[in-house]
């Protein structure tokens, strides 16, 4: 039985990766920052009829060496998913240090243990977080980590991915390497960790947002993101590639309309003018990153997902509604 190391097992994407791997007959070694969440992982998988017989969990920290050699023992593949992501602004150290140092730690570990393939979870933020003047993006684009105003999260993802590519180029490691760059990830969670992008949907259906901003965002379902990691792991045609995964782009007011049409009447029907958002951003720091994107339609181009991953994604509409229904079921809406 082939074994895969998945980092960030408790996370929204990481847990879906573990779930799909176990259902496909792999053994999985999963990492988590604290064993206090071990039962959360086991119970979440069991509640979705996934056997945990071949799951082993290890307590590790992206900033420490302890536990990593044990976690990777016997593995052929690594899915490095772990990285901090929250909507509210945090210091750069909260994001950048664990993202960059953690990625390098895992890559060096994979090389030491002669891993066959490593797939890294990056983000579309590593491509488009500082390019407000652009309206078209593909895998050749990079965010500028030194640009004033870049989000700490976008900076962390950019620096972590660049550091990973530099390591691979400089060291000729044992493993093949692929990067997955998801856009905003929605869809049902396997646990009470609903995912950061889903928290926006939660605010919409709770009526906590008086109006949407005219921002154009790409969406992809978490189940497709997990499947993309596994397909990339097995397909050597993805070696050396960074791959955007997305289903479509939507304006935020279109998302609200999708929710209202599905019966979530509290979803906002108004669109906030840009000047209102500019004023609000003075008092809510997280909005300052949104204002430059207002009224700018963004085109995302990626044939790689279709050509290399045999991409047949769940529609953004289906994913968004499934998210809202689950939040309602969990009494979070």
C-alpha cells in the first residue's frame, strides 16, 4: 500500500486531500500542530464513512524539526498543504515565516527521504496580489512581494512558492515537483473548519453584509482542489508546472444573487459604491486590500488544468450553494 504524507491535516483543503486518498486506498501520514485536534480529524473522516485504519497522525510545527522525520517515514509522496490563512489582517511574521520556512523544511525533508513526488499548495494570490493594473492572468504571472500594500498572505504565498522553486532548481532533489494555485476555495467542509473563503458566504447568508462590493473573484470547489493535488501527484506530465485551478470568475453581487435564488433571502441585494468602500476601509483594515480591485474584471487563463488534470470541475454555483446549505445545517447561518 502506497503511503502519502499530507501536511495541514486539520485544514479545509488538507482534510479533503486525506479523505480522498484514504477512499482511494492509500495509507496517509497526516500532520497537525496539536494532538488536541486528533479526535476532530478522526471523527470528521468517520462521519463521512471514511475508514481511518490506514491513517497515522503526527504532531509537527512548520518552524521546528521535531516530528518530521517520523511523519515522512515510509512515504512515497508528499502533499504540502499546510500554511496559515485568515481573512483578518495579521502581521507578516504570522504568515511569511511559517510559509517560507515551513515549505523549505518540508522540501529538504522530502529530498532527505528520497520522496518520489511533492505537490505544493500555493495560491492564485502568488500570481495576482499586486497587479491591480492587469486584467488578465496565467501561470506566468507573479505577485511582487516587495510592493507596498501587498497582503501579508499574498506575500507569504509568493515568497514560499519562489523559495520552493529556487530550492528545486538549485538542488536537483530526488522528487518531482508540482505547484497547485487555487483561486477562492468554496464547497462543503468535512469538519467545523469551514475555510476562509466560505466565511464570506457565511456573512452573506447571515445578513451581516449590507451590500456587496463590485469585486471580480475566481472560485473553485474544495473537492476539486483536493482531486487536483492527487492527480498531479500521480501524473508526471505535471512535473515542473504551476497550475491554476478554478471553475469560473464571478462578481460578488452575482454570488449574492446565486444565494438569494437558492432561498437565502438575507444575502445582500445592494452593491456598495466604491467611495463607500473607500471610507469603510479607513475603519476596517481588511477592506483596504479590496478597494483597488473594485470594478476591475479579471480574466484568468489556464489550459493546464484541463490538459494535465483532465479538469471537469464542479460549477461555482453548485459549490457556493452547497456551502450555504452546509452552514445552515451546522446552524452557522
